[in-house]
């Protein structure tokens, strides 16, 4: 027997409706859920924990500042991600975001899908190295490619939702995502190729 999954959008709508009515418990539920999501997206965009924390906190201030005006018929997640993305773009215009922190300490596993069966120690080591390379090369992509990749491959948004977040046509989302994936794959392959040649040399 298949157990039905909870209706996440219905839960979000309930939280928003109650929070707009002044329900403190609903406001706390929203804050916990949205703070975590805002931080993860900010981390994936900035590549730096300190910047991600600041960005997520600013996003939550703006989120709750505009909560009363939010249309409950719309999905919550794309709205929150648009806030994070817009704040990040604003910051980039004002200053350069730091990306100097050691990336292996930022839990790059958050950027890749979970493994299936428990891998061997050698396989785990290779996977961590691949995750590190993907993380590093993701941060080097142009922002328009990085943000569409984060929203689709790491946040699992549909094309239509990404189009609303980025305010671009759905076709542009698809073509930009294709180029982003290709650039990322090529960059990681270039980083890995010398090692393979060395191992087989």
C-alpha cells in the first residue's frame, strides 16, 4: 500500500494564512522552514557560509516584512527563492561576495544527490573529491548560469517556477540550463582529466 505524501503547498498555505492572522506558532514554523531553505540557496549561490548567513537573514527580514501582502494562492517556495536571488544580485552590484573560505568545510554534499548503498572508503573519497570539484566550478559559472542550475538541479524547481523566480521565458530557462550543465560538466572534466592521465601514465 502506498502512503500518500503530505501536500506541502497546502501546509505552506496554512502556515501563511495563520501567520498573516497573527498566529505565533505558524510564524515560527514558517521561520524555521524558510530560514533553512534561504540559507541553503544562499550558500549554493555564494559559496561562503558567512555571506550565506547574512543573505539568509536579510531574506527573512524581507520575507516577513512583505508577508501580509503575499498572495496565498501562489506557491511559497518560488517567492522565497526570488527574494534570496534578488538580494544576492543587489549585493553583487554593491560589492564582491567573498569566496575564499575552504570549500571542503562547507558540506558540499548538499549540492549533490545522495548515494544509494554504502560505498567503499575509496569510493567515498572519490565522491567527496568530485563534490568538491563540482562545488568549486559551480562558483565560477556566470551568475545567470549558476542561479538557474541551483534552482533546477539543487532545489528541484519546475521550469515554470524558475521562469517566475528569474522573470525570464520558460524557453530561456531551458536553454540557459542546458548551457550551464554543459559548462559545469566540461569544467569538472578538465579538472579531472590530468589526474586520470597521470594515473594511467
